[in-house]
C-alpha cells in the first residue's frame, strides 16, 4: 500500500499555514531535518537544530517565518512549527483502528455491556457490570474487572488492567502494562501484624487523558482517585490512592505521587520527581527532573531540589561536608560577628 | 443488592468498642468525615481532620474518647480509631471471591496440581510441577511457570507472573503486573561481551505478604530471594536477587533494593528510596522519602538524605555551590584558626 | 531426574581452568561458599567472602591461584573465578527450552510469519506482518503488534508486549512485563489542550541484549529508539523515545532516560539513576547509584550526585542550610578578603 501524498498547497489550506515556494510539491512522509529524504517533509522548531536546515534534503520544511530565508526547499510557515508538524504527521501514521466486534476468545461476564461499535481483542477478560462504549478499543490481553467503564473512543492498547471501579472518560488512551484501580496501599498495625484498610473507592479518569506503559494508579480508600481531563502521564509512574491531578497537567516518566495529594492544573512534572502524600500543589507549577516535593507548593513557578553531578571523587568530599553544613553555618555566623 | 446494615451496638460488641449515643443507629456504609452522608459511618483518626468533625453529616463516627465531646452524632469510641475503622470498613467491601474451579480457557501443565477449592481464571497458564493450594485465587491473565507454589488462600489478582521457583505462603496478595522470579541481573564480562550468570535460586514469600502492582522481585542467583511474613510492598518496587526483607517491614512505592541486601524486621521504607546492594539494615529503621542508602545501617532510628525543594533559580545557585563545599569547609577552617 | 554430575577434570578441560587436588571429584550442583554441601561446587571471587573459605563444606571451589592455599577441598583455578563459575553454573540450570510449535490458543494474524522452529506459547497474540524467527521463544501471554521481528533464538519469557515496529536481533532476552514500542511521550500544546505528536518510529534492539521485568522502551517519534548489541537493562527501567544506547552498556534497576539522549558504549549506569533528555554521554562512563545527569558527559570516568544518608534530625538541619549555601559562600568570600 503506497503511503498517502499531500501537496504543500493542500497542507497549507488544511492547517492554516503560510506557503513559500512551489505549492505543487508533494510530500509522502515526515522526518527530521537530518534524516528527511526527497519526498519527505522536515520541520524546524527547536533552535538547536537550525544548523541542520541548510543541508537538509527534505522535499519541504515546516518552520517559522524567520527561518524560511535559510531553507533550501519550499516551506510551510507556522507560528508554532512543532504543532503544525504534529498535525501533519498524523496524516502519515500507518496505524489502523481495528474493526468493531468481539474476538472469539474473549471472556465476558454476561452482565457486562459491550457497545456493538467497540472492539474487544483476543484474550480479553471483562467483569460484572462493566461497560465498553462506542468506538472504544480494548486490545489483546486486557483485563477489566467489575464495575468499570471504558468511555467512547477510548483505547486500551494491550495488556492493560482495570481492576475494579475504574471509570474512563472519552478518548482516553492507556498503554500496555498500565494498572488502574489496584488496592491503595492502606495498612494499619494491629498488634505486631499489619491489617489492610479496605479500599472502597474507585478511579475516575477524565476525557482525553493518556496513561503510559507500566504506570500504576491505585483506587481510592473511600473517595476516588481522580485525573481531570487531558492529564498526560508517561511511563512507569505511580499514583497512589486518593490523589487528584488537575486538568492538562503532564508528568514525565518515573514520577511517584503519594496518597491524598492534590496537584493543580497545567502543571509540568519532570521525570523521576517524587511527591509526598497529603500535600497540595497549586496550578501552573513546574518541578524539574528528580525534584523531591515534601511540602505543599502555594505559588506558581519552577522548583527543583538535589545536587549536580560531578566526578565521583570530588562528590565524595562534598557529600561528606554536607553532613557538617549546619555546623559550618554556625561557625560562619560566629566568625562574621567577631 | 442492598448493602448490609449494622447497628452501633452490634459494631461495638463485635469489635470491642465504646458507644456513646443511640446504639440502635444503623450504618450501611463508611466514608470520610467530609463526604459521609446520613446512614454512613465516618472516622476521626488523624488530628488534621478534627476541624471537620463538627460539620459532619455522618450518621455516626468512630473516634478517640477525647474527641467524642465534639461529635454531632452517636459515636463508637476506640483507642485506635483508624484500626477500628479498617475492621468495620471490611464489612462493607463489595468484592466477592470467585467460585472454586478452573476456567475453560486455562492452560495447565498435566504435572501441575490445582486444589479443587482453588479458583483459576481465564487465560491463566500454569507450568510443570506447580501447585495451587486450597482457597487460592489465580485471576485472569496470570502466568505461573514451573515449580511454583501459590499457598492456601493466597490471591494473584490478575496478570501476575510467577516465572519459576516462586513459593508463596498463605494469604499472600499479589497485585496486577507484578513479576516474581524473573532472572536476577547477574552478568560478568567475558572479553568485550557480557555473559549471564545463571540464576538458579527462587523466591520465597512468607504468609500474609502483599506485593503491589507492577512490582518486580527477582529470583536468587544461588540462594533464594526472601520476604519473611507480613512484608508489605507497594507498587513499582524493584527487589533484586538474593535480597532478604524481614517480617512486618513495609515499603512505599517506587523503592529499589539492589542485590544481596538484608533489611530487618519492622522497617518502614518511604517512597522512592534507593537501597544499595550487599548491605544490611537492622530492625526498626525508618528511611524517609527519596533517601538513598549506600551503607549499612546498624542503629534503629529515622534516616534521610537529599536536599529540600526551592525555587529553581535559587536552587541553581546553591547546587553550584555544593560542588565547592569541601573547599568552603577548608577555607572556613583556616579562617577560624586565624 | 538426577542432576548432571561433572568431574573437576572434565570442568578444567572444558573451561581451560587449573586444577588442584583430586580431579575425579564430581560435583552435581553449584552454591555459595556458605551454603554449599558435599557434592557442590562453591566459588570465591569477591574478597569479602574470603573468610568463608576455610569453613566451606563444598566438594570443590573455583578460585584464584592465590586463594587455593587456604581451601579445605579440591580447587579449580581461574584468573576470573566469577566468570568461570558463571560458565560452569550454566551446566546446572534446569530450565528447558520448550518444543517448537504454536500453542492451539494463540491468535496469529494470517500475514505474520512464524518459523517452524519457533515456539509460541498459550494466549499469545501476533499482529500483521510480524516475523518470529527460528529458535525464538514467545512465552505465554505475550502480545506482539504489527510489523515486529523477533530474531533467531530470542526469547520473550512471558507477558511481554512489543507494540508496533519493534525489531529484536538474535539471542535477545526479554523478561515479563516489559513493554517495547509504546508511543513516545510526545505532546504539544494546542491552545489549552495537549495534542499528541504521532510516534512514527520504531525500536531496534541489537543482538544479545537483555531487557528486564516491567521495563519500558518507547518507540521513536520519527527515527528509531536504538539499543546496540549486548546492552543489558535490569528491571523497572524507562527508556524514552529516540534514545540510543551504545553496545555493552549495562543499566541497573529503576533507571530513567529521557528522550533523544545518546549514551555511549561500555557505560555502567547504577540503580535509580536519572538521565536528562537531549544530552550525550560518552563511552566508558560510570554513574553511581541515584545520580542525576542533567548535562552531557564528555569524559570517561565515574560520576555521582546527591547527599549521604544521616539521622533524620541532623539531616533536617543540614538540608535547611543547603538553601543558604550560596549566601554562605558569599559571606565566606567576604570574610576571607577582610
């Protein structure tokens, strides 16, 4: 099957872009500036790649007006070239939605409701009273427990688990290995043993959320764990019970959020950040990579913690001194007074 | 199906609690103080929620004697209200154990032994010589390799993998995505390539342990990796080969423990802690969130490492100075001598 | 089935080792010095275990020439005893390769190609145009999407997901829960919502790589995410889109690598290290446990960051002072000038 081809004129009209050069130029794929070949469309968004523009062999490039001068080929002009590129690239994504219907191997509880326009893949298990809405895709190997909802046009790519009482909105995308709705980690000592605190809540995921591979979101103890709309979680993330994440907040890989914490809207949480339980982070907060958030954040802004990498020998000396830091500060204070 | 209802008198007798107010008050569910409605039982354990007591609409509340005065409704009096609440809440957990029996789709090695009182779900695979004991539940999509044991009344919720030589005690609970008994990460250089060190041990998990979603516990190289009884692991944890974890120790999410380390009994390891290999941590140790344990800990107590979050600009300045810390300490020493 | 037995003479010849003592001594298993019994072979590689040599009840020991003197039993002499031990131990690994063939339950797209010498386990799903080569093992519960390749003699142990466009070389070993080829985390703001940047690349994994349990490797946005040959990844690792990892590099558990970063050959990345996106790490770099790499590393060597664990109370004081570190440095500078 030949890939689709689009002329620059077609793309400019469809996505509201400017055009410089021959509008009949056709592109049949997208690529980086360095990797693009003859019939492919490249893009220049990050200034660090500007030096690659002159030498690109791309058939055309999407870029800002100011960069068009230096392009050796026809250009599409965009205020936000990365956004324009994302929209154009979607035209070339070869993934196809599977046809509606239920794979013969699927094990579906008789009380579950599967919309006839949903797709249920091989070796899928669906529990009592769960509902799969129109256009939803439940890929191979998924396990859906009791009392779950997969909203219209949502997709569980493969091997996703919704344990119990997990309600996904519309157009939610969940990647393989993700586990939503497992027991929150609620324990209380009973003499010298632990006993479990029953986890009676669920998980509510708003429209347009995305949840990465091997990410875990526990269900709430009494109330629900909540992701508002358009929350974007990368891979290997841990969201504990009763956390609430505000709309449009994005988290990169390996983040952990402890129980009952509330995170605001439009936050950006970088990779490997750790966030304490029972705190609140306000809207519009950025936490830099590997930051550890122990206390509530009440002001929008950018935050960080940790130390910088250095050679191991030098680090050892400095790290040893960190243990004396308070003593150093006192000594310094005394000296300054003298 | 209507939820069960219990009068306060019944609950007080069953769990040995005090009672203040009308013992005929019936509750048919549990909730937070803020969320509880008319027929529901709330609880007050954490003092930070004390301000919510006066306004609660709960039908009844479990709390300490000292707080009963301020309650606007009948009360159950407990020395440990959270513990009492956990026990009561279990009465309202709607989860039902699946019936014994083997799902028609399951693929079971003829040399495996499945107790007739065990439940084996859809798309479960069980390998040679493995044994599933009475009352055990193996949920949908689980893979159990060769020479494993799932002890009586243990539960693999769904999509759990026991790779090989994994022996679970009784009443062990394992959440989806957990992988027990994968090869330990044993490598040795052979010229310019790595070769694998065979991982001939297994994993032994004591009675009453709980293992979180997407947690990994590798099998030992020669001896076994061991969790003693009542160890509680949250989600996204990595336990390397030949680690031993003492009874009643609990670990929050995203902890990593490197190989051959021994952790004592009754330890509390907070989220995102990293623990080095080949060290020992004694009993009754608490490691605070995101702490990094490089050396053995020989004294019970609370430990931490890292720096505190601050605004990014200020952090950059301080982090740059950390690299000069040893030099600063020497300079300070010289000044103090002068 | 009795385990195989090997005489020391046979082992010495097969692996090019020296022999001291009775070459007819037979061993039928391997063990630690402390755990070895009568017919078992122990080993002494790490000097910290030297004190256990005199008391070992092993039937024989592999060790360096210099240690042979102190052994109470016959010895195999090796320059690298751990390497010799790894090779010998492989003789005693009871795991057996499953027979070629396709399990009756497997769901295989008609356009996929399965070599007759490959093994496909129960509940495996294989997508369009994917190819499973000779001697490959696809264990139970694996999901392989479209356009993937599992190279000759590679093994997906169980419950592995190759999402789409994942090409594994030969003798690649992937442990349960691993997810390769999920969408990279590419997002761009479109007004107040995120939209996805299509992830059109794939994942390429070189010969002899190993990928741990519950590890995630995303596919590239335009170009591929690449692991060169003999890369070894432990469990719970996150590799973002368009990362490239050089040959023979090994990473311990819980490492996270952000997008488009290039890591050199023969690097050792310890547990819980975080590596920023869009940077380069040269060959022969060691990063110590929990280090955070924000900027490119251009010189081979050992690197670290972070602070050392201490008692919680002392840590609090020092951590509070870290926020004043730049101010302290300035004050110190002023004092030194006076």
